[in-house]
C-alpha cells in the first residue's frame, strides 16, 4: 500500500509529521513531499522521527490545551494528554475530544478525477481477472496440475502487464475446496491445495495502480457443482444484487443496508460471519475507514454514506471443511436522479466488471429483478471491458462473450 506509518500534530500555526525518517529518505518520500511543498508555496510541514512523537506531544500539552484525538488513537497518547492537563489543573472532559478525524471522511469521498481514474483502473483490472479465469478454466479442464499459489502467481502476472500497475493491494486469497471456508486464508507454497474439478475455487484479489485500487472476488467450479453449491451460490448472488440495486435516503448509515445482502440467506437459516462491506481508497488502503457495513448497530455519530465514497459488496457463505463462496464487487455511491420524491436519495454504481459463473446460478431461485440486474451487468462487462480485452487477448474475449449471454438463453 502506498502509505507509511506516521503520527501527525496540526495546530493553528504548525503542521508536524512524525515518521521513520531513514526510510522516508531511502524510499524517496521526502523528495516528493519537499517538491510538493515547493509547488504549493504556502504549505510548510515540519518533520521529526517517529520515535520523537511522545516527547513532542508532551511539550504541546499544558493545563489550557485543548486537543482533538482521533478515535483510533492509542491509549498511551490519551494518557499523556490527560496527565499534562490534570497537572496543569485543567479539565480533561472539556479539553480532550475523542472523535473521528475530519480528514477521514474527506479522504473517503473521492473527487471527480479520483472517480474517473478508479473506473478506468477497474476496466483494465477486469481484463486481468477475466484472462486469469479463462486461463485457469482451460488449464484445469486439460488436467494441468496447478496449486493455489501457482494460480495466484499467474493472476499477478496478468495484472503486472496492465498500465500503471504497482503491486497487489493485498495477498491473494486463492482458496480451493475447504480452504475457501477460511475467510482470510493465505496459501503456502509448501502446503497448499491442488485446484481440481471436484470443488469450488474462491479467489479474492486486488491490485494497486497509480490510478486506483481494486478488490474483487469470484467463486467458480471447473467441473459439475452439486445442487447444494448452486443453491447457496445463488442465494449469495441474490443478496449481492439486492445491495447493488439499493436506493436509499442521503445521510443513511451503511450498516442499515447490511440486511439487504443477508436476507436471502437468512430465509433459509444461513449467514456469514464477516462484514458485508468495507471502504476502498484511491491508490491508498484497500480497507479504508469510514464506510463499513456489518451487522453491528451503528452509533449515532458514525459517518453516513456520501456521494463519492467507494465500498465493497461482498456477501458470502461458508461451510467449514467443505467449501466457501464469496461474490465481491466495488460500489460507487452517487446521487439517484430517477426518483421523483422531494427527499434526496442515493444509489450505487458497480465499478468492478467481471461476469459471474453461469453454472453456479439456479434461475428458479433467482428473482426476476436480480436476473435482470445480472443480465444488465453482464452487458456492461461485455460493452465496457470487451473492447480493451479484445486487443489484449482474443481467446479471453471469446470467453467473455460466452460468459455474458443472457441468463435465460
């Protein structure tokens, strides 16, 4: 991830950054920051080593100091502030505010350039994922022996050929069979599964590009999936579609939408033990606060969804010792213009564009609304990714065409 560990102190007159200065110079970050400072002219940042933070913050604190601490700050920092204020006969209740940094929400709301670049990035990233799924399916059906790590390495190879590729946004979760039920599974080359035609294969992966960050999960089967696998995958897809199609009033907290993704599973007494959604940065952290969607009850002051935020849509289903299913795309929050009510509503635009496996969908279980959404989504995959993919890989393009035919055909 293109960020570094640091503390920051901002006052009315000073901006101080504490980081590993040796690494900052070694990696070229200091030269970049100095160039930015010279370009801006009116911005001056003071730099200190990471190890100096605690002693410097003590110098800022006295009985009259008021301080805003981010809610994720360490308790040791709070204690320094508390002790210095109490020593100065101050009141910690009125002088220490513990609340999310205002920077976090501003960072999570992407500007027009970031949004355009993220969409462009996902078009190219989709090419790599589609090439990979086509390559993997072809090799497995030809009885080529490939393990989880070898497969993940090939996916990285496809991504490495894309414009502005920097690296992976996280370690690829390449999980076959029972390993797919381990939510944060990390394959080890010395002891990992061989991918075959007998079970489901789950691949959760992403890339870092100078133009954006991606995170996508697809679950596939290269043989004949069981009726139970098809049924549970269809339920997960139904929940995914319900969330993707959601229209909701502005200032709504994201947790209140979590139920949309889970309801199809809940109707059969099924569920998954992870969040439905997390925020995603633009060439920043693949897990970005604040947008987050879980079963937990939101606090009254938790940040709402705002236009320009990007977050994941990733319901799943897991059976320990058997298999795992997860379907993940990224969503852009935007204003909904088609509703006629007086209250402003928002909706999602899906920006990840890779088709779902048709063999894992039971049309008798999928609602008409979800089927129509999937057909429309597949049409976008073909129309938006297809022209780019065709120039890269004709065979993968033909695979995409076959994968995007309407579901009822």
